[in-house]
């Protein structure tokens, strides 16, 4: 959603508008958190790779560079990198919750992504929509807004499964 479809390069106008919106919400006294996407793509571009890497170690290196670049577009931001272990282990989950709360208290906008530099395939969240829902639950969010190239929440990926149906409302 934040890249030019033709080139895969960052759409700086969209990013700037998003950052301004997030900062304005923060200035209104709301706690705001951004679960970012595209770290691998941004990192790939930053280090000059022409195509998406196939091996996990190059993807991880691109993600490390890309996450730093994504954070540079924000105002007062702090990085939170999570793995499934962060949520599955009680102590790690509580530590993550405490970190979010303290960042909100200090007026910092957390920029969250999966810790691709240490995650292996088996420990992936799957996608940032899932990660953002987990983060929303962890922090007790009142609202989750997904910016996506898909028209809504589906029972499966509608690009791959023609039987996927739109979920109109999620109560819990």
C-alpha cells in the first residue's frame, strides 16, 4: 500500500501523509501504533538488489535495513520487533505489553514489525494483518485500521481462493 506498484519503490507522498495522520492523532492525545509492512522490499531497494531475494538470510538482511528505513519516516518513533515467541511466552508477552504502555505514556509511536532477522519460517505470524490484530489485542486497542490492497477481511486469500468470503464485522 505504501509502494509504487510500477517500481516497488517507496511512495513518499503516501508515507508522508500517513506519518502526518499518525502524528496528528498522537497530538490529539491518542495512543497510536504502526505495524509496518514492506521492510524486505524497502531494504532490498536500499541495498540495490533488483529482485526479491529467495533465500532466508538475504531476506533477513533486507528486513533489517528496511525496518530502519521505515522508521526514519516517523517522528518520535520506537522500534518493536516481535516473534511468535513474544506472544506465546507469558513473560515475553508481559514485557512487550509493558514496553508498549511505557512508549504510549512517553508519547512515542511504536513501529512494529515481525523480527524477520531472527524468525524462521515456522515462527512467522503469516502476515502483518495478523500481527496487527495480535498487537491490537495485546495493547487493548479501541480501533484497528488496516491499510491493504484487499477490499476487506476474508475467510481466506481471495486472490488464491475463489471460495473466500468477505467478513463484514468482527465482534471479538
